[in-house]
C-alpha cells in the first residue's frame, strides 16, 4: 500500500473565469474555451509557500503560485494524484476515510487489462499512470496501425457468440462460393472475382459470396485488433466467433467505456475503427472529467435537458448512458456543465490530442499541481442546497405471470434544486424498478415472486460508501455461488461486497419513510429499498431489480459526491456488522461480513418522491401469487 503522504503528489488547481457562463437553465453553449492572459498575470518566480503549484494557460506553464493565492483568485484545487479518490472515499479533515479507500486506489492503479482490473464501468476511475503507460505503448499502437480496419465497417449487423452457428454456416458458404467462382474466373480469364459481378448468370452467386466474405473480413479485422490489445490469442483471429472472442470483445468494451455486452454492436465497431491513440486519449478525457466533477462539485451533465455535449468534439459516454428511454427534455433543465468544464480543463492543460497529453503526463511523471481556469459554477451552487429527487417508475406492467417486455418509457431518477423558486432539474438518469425475481420460501422451494418498488414520499438520510449486501434468507443459495468452469464452484464473494461488483455497487442511499411521532423525534422506517450502484451494467438499460433503483456505478458515485459537496451531513464512519450465512449448493460455502459500509448521514435528509408511473397492464396492483422459478 502506498504511503498516505504521497496522496497529493500530483494535482491540479482550476479557476472560474468571470463572465463565461450564461444564466442557469439557459441553452447549453459550447464555445471554444477562451482565456485572457490579462485576467491572471504571471506570478512572481519565487513564492512564499512550500506547496506551490504551476500556473498553466492554454498549455503554457507560466510559473509557481501558492494555493492560497490561487484560491484568492477564484481557483479551485483539483487533485490528479495516483492516490486520488472521489470525495466519497477521501479522508475528512480529521483524516478519517472509508476502509475501502485502499482497495479503490489499488484497483485504480492496476497495470493490467485483467478482468478484475478494468473497473471504470463499475465506479473505479483509473489512475493517470494507466493513461501514460497506454499512450507510451508504441508496440501496441504499431500493431493496430499495421492492420486494415476498413472491413469492420462492412459488418451489417451486431454479432455475438450467440451467432456462432450462423457464422460457421456463413464461413462454409464463403468457402464453397469462392471455389465455384474461382473456377468461373479462370474459365473466363477475368482478373479477379469482382469482375464476375458483371456476368449475368453469376451476379447472384457473386453477391452471395461477397456478403459472407465481407462478414469474414470484418470479423478477422476486429479480432486482429483484439489480438493487438492482448485480449485474444492470435490463432483465434480466424473469423469465427467463439466464447474466447466474446470474452475479448467484453474486455475491449470495458477498457473503452462501452456497454459490456460481448457483442460487436455499432458502438463497439466504431471504437475499433478509431486510431488506438485516440481511444487512449478518450480514456484520458474521461478520467480528467471525473476529477473535474469531483473538485468542482458539478453534476449537471445535460441528461435532464437536451443531452450531453461533446468534449473536444468527442462524446465520451455510450448512448445508453446519455439518454433515458422515453423521456423528452425537462423544462428549465440545467445545461451540460460537466462537459464544458472538462473541455476547459483539457484546453488549459494543453491536452488537445494524444501526443500533447502523453507529453504532459511524461513531463510530469514525478507529480505536479497546476492552476488553470474553468467556467464558474452556477449561482445556485452552495454548501447546502435545497435538493430533492423524483423517481418516475416509467411504464409498469403488473402481469400475473412473468412476461418479457421492452418498456417504451423506462424508469428514471431526476435530481432537482430549488433555484430561486424555479424547480430546476440537474440530471435525469436511467434506473430500475422491481419485477419478477427468484425467491426461496421457508420450505426451501425456489419460486418467482413480484418485487415491488414502494411508491410515495421517502427520504435519503443514510448514504453508505462501499456498502455490503446482506443476502436475505429468501435469496436462493444457487444465486450466491458461481461455476468456476474447472470442475469446481465458488462463493460469489464479490456480490456481497464491498467493491465495484457488489450487489449495491459503490454507493447506497437508503429509502426511508418518515413517521411522525406524537412524542419524540421522527421515526425512519426502512423497507429494504434503496438507490444504489450496480455491477449489472447492461440490465439498467432493459432490466428490473428486486425493488431497488439501481444506477450505473460511476453515476452513483457522482451523485454521492454531489450530495457530500452540497448537502449538510455528518460522517458516522464504518458501521460494524456481524453477518454469517452457510450456503449449500454445489458444495458448502460460508459468507461472512464485518462491515455494513462507511456511513454519511444527511442533515436534514433529502426528500425523494417515487411516482406510480404509467400502469399499462389491465391489472392495477402488484400480483401476490407466485410463479415457477427459472430453471
């Protein structure tokens, strides 16, 4: 474990330039950030502090400046240390921090592309050392550059391991057609097979061959890129799509912040077509964004309004994270301040392309803190803001039996602020509500039962960092173990947490109902529902939950940070827990938990309203009967 004294060995200080933002709620402008040198003149060469930072303007390092002077000029400290964590896991003024902090830093700095190390999609922001190493990996970049990537664009549809039989059949047809067409080419003394397209009696057969040949070339090209990244053995880059290919595609998706569905879908194909330096540059911008968000206290990402805007011409998130299905822009919504601030930071640092970013990181490999300008925070930002949340359950179907449906209007979470009497939406993120789920009865039988998401007013009072999950007795034993595919089974220790793959993800906000007491303080009742992160990334797009409102893990951390920045709270510290469960399935396993997580208490709690949504089924109340469990 790294020494705590090195926590601040690399950091950035950012500033707000006056007059560079419009009124809150105005359409999100996206001009090229501008800086006037006269606003902040170069400081003297010698400063009277031991922790001076370097002033940087448009990529030019001007000289040292004391942090106190930077603050006096309206600057904000932004840490870019390899030991940085979001505020949710950072030490407080007394030095207390969640116990998971050390694990977070270790995962953030993991220097491999092993599955457990790729945590960006799961709420772990990689360290800048990772970016520096990737940008400097010239052998990998040369491998990618030597490939012909254009065939990837010819792939007409998404392909996954589920299509392996179809891919195999197409390959057989390709070989057969190629042999037939080659005989015809030789007979007609034509220069190549493409010339057969003009032969009337062979045009149809040529078109059939061309379709499957284009698919083969696209798959081979995609697999060769996966080989360059070290995700796939070279011998498997043969145009087939096996489980190895699916695993390699998922690793690529996780490294490049794409939905980890193991499919060569359009977004994944577009990413494969990018230059490898560009992919790494986008990683640098995403990491920078999370540091900017944490330091500036911003959360307004455009999702409540017209949508996110590009950063240096690049949209950094997959489409599923940029929009909540079925919702139009909300009135008075905040613009995308996050992207504006990120672009301003990148421009001031001089991170305008992969080469300049690499040069900066290598030049300051030993650590640096700098001072730069950012647009000002909106006027409604304060240490304690009048915040509230609303969870719209979207389209609800209370079917008597489980039925697969594609819901037109998905559940969403909207965070509001009272901005001088205007109820301004700051964000709108996709979330989940309850549905049919397996449940173990007292007799040990496993059935499916409807898991309802409570409707009505609730509050967020308890905020847990790195929460653990105490699997209830109703959770089937088979759901708590995993097949290791080597003849053995193991405990799903990761689902208990703490960690990015825990059932509650990296953060949990408990939903509590306030009960007024005649004598004494209000009572807070917990019905087991919460808003929390999730390792099940793809299910947030279409799936349900056991009643909770799940968020993408990195957004859950952003929400927690925003609350800690802008809501009065008390750090209650690590909450001891004594949990033990014996699991009997494919062996005997014992799960033990000693902490519930690190608790912050909101004072006062944040009001939350869970709406009924649109109940579209004939039945208007949750089913009480059970159904057969999945096999």
